[in-house]
C-alpha cells in the first residue's frame, strides 16, 4: 500500500501544478499509518483505563501503584478508578492476587493460587474480597474500593501483591471456546510497617528437565525466603558436561526482579536434543545487594531423553566434519584424475591411428 501511494505521488509529481495532489496523498498516507494502529488497538479491546487513587497512607512520590505504610491491624481502603472508553456498557472483573516470580525472572501479579514460603502474611489473606465485578456504561467511570486490614502483628520488610482488572469474558465466547488474548491492567500493592532493613537471601534447589513451548530446557528451583523485593538482578546460566570446563550452553539475563517470599524456577534453553549423560547446571544471580551461585549436578537417562525428544521441536545442530570434507575432496580428485587419464588415453589412441 505504501509503495502504491509513493508511486502515485511520483507520477503526480512530474508537474508543479500537481504538487498539491502529491502533498495530499503523502499526508493521507502518514495519517492512516498513524490512525490504523490506534483503530486496531481499539478493535482488540484496549478501550478502558485504570488508575489508583492515592490515600493518606501512601509513601513516596509514585502514583502509579499503592505503596502503603500503615499500622498493625489498621483497615485501609484502596480506591481504583476504571474508565470505560467504549460506547457500550462493559463488565469488568477486579482480582487481588499475591505477587510471585515467573520463569523469566519477572514479578507476576496474575497468579490466583500463589503460595508464599516462610511467611504467614500475603495480600490475598488481608483483603475482604479477592474478586469483584463492576459494570460501567459507555464513556463513564467508576471507583472500585479494595478493603484490606493490615496484619495484627507488626512485621519487617514488605508484603507485595497486585490488583488485576480485565473485561469479563463473553459467555457466548466461552461456550464456543473462542477465547481471545485478554488485555488486563495490573496495579501493584506494597504494604509495610516500618523502614527496617531486611537481609537479602537466595537459595538454590533441585534441577529438572523440562520443555517450554516444546523446546528442551533445564531449570533450577530458586527461593527468596525474605520479605524483600530484589531488583535489577543479573543472571548467568551455564550447562556443562560434569567434570568439564567448557560450557555447552551459556546464557545471560539482566533486569530481573524477584518477589518477596517466593519460590520459582529459572530455566535455560538447551537449543538441542537431550543426550544421555552426566551434567552440571550453574546459576549465578547478583545485584547491588548480593551475589549468589548455585551449582547442581544432574543426569539424563536414555529413556528420559528419548521421551522428551519425541515431543521437542529442537534439532541437533550439524557438526562440521573435516573427515567428510577430506573424503569428498578425495573423491573429486580421483574423478578428475580418472577423467584426465581417460582423455590422455583417447588422445594417444587417436594419434596412433592417424599415423
């Protein structure tokens, strides 16, 4: 389409008198290139917005999430404003979830059955309603209140969770099994009693073979047992043959975040078929507050490798072979020598016949 518009502009641009037409065509081209993505976004359902309304317990100057400093056993109300930018009435579902860490090292507020480790405090146990629904007419807005009560006993560190807002799925679509990718807003909620510093701590656990999107991977269980959010974590992940220094796979990641009191897995793609043998998986995680290295040996059995490889889309990389190259070159040289010998023989025979 763009090429067509430019072609038309060039054709019309041959005369000065057509310059206005050229400018109009170019303007329309730019206009629709900007408008079309916006129309597409609206068609995909991104037609509502959510904004937290700050309360007196808010600390810090960030108004995009709740960061509440409050006393023990105190009741707090967290208002959020939902604006329906569409023309029709829409029903929205508002969920409150506890924060966890996903396999990519990113804070995740969308998991509804998160269980934290080494703590009795999590956001879902503090709110009066974990789920609410609200219907908002087209072009209107409403305030939805999340009511929670701070823990009875004072605590150090933070409690972290999130408020998720999404459109209620059409029952007809559910029946037809036509579920679309759903856009949702997430508003973080962070609770604290004090400023007391909490030590940073991570522990490593078991190593497992897995598949992610039908690709072979190795993963290690990681735990953050402290009520502390770890930010800007850099990770180095290596897989080696046991007892060897050369890495089969080495991967680096940056800007990871780890939720308080969370247990999760971090993975490394193998980019290959699983091969039986003994291996070592090493994970190094570090930020400004600490440096942690976990190394664990693991084995791959033949049957296990075969079963996983049958469902994997990974392909074994082709190895460069000098032996194959030498063999091919030898065959080519022999063929050329034979052809040259045959040509010389024919030449000598023809020479004798002419004499």
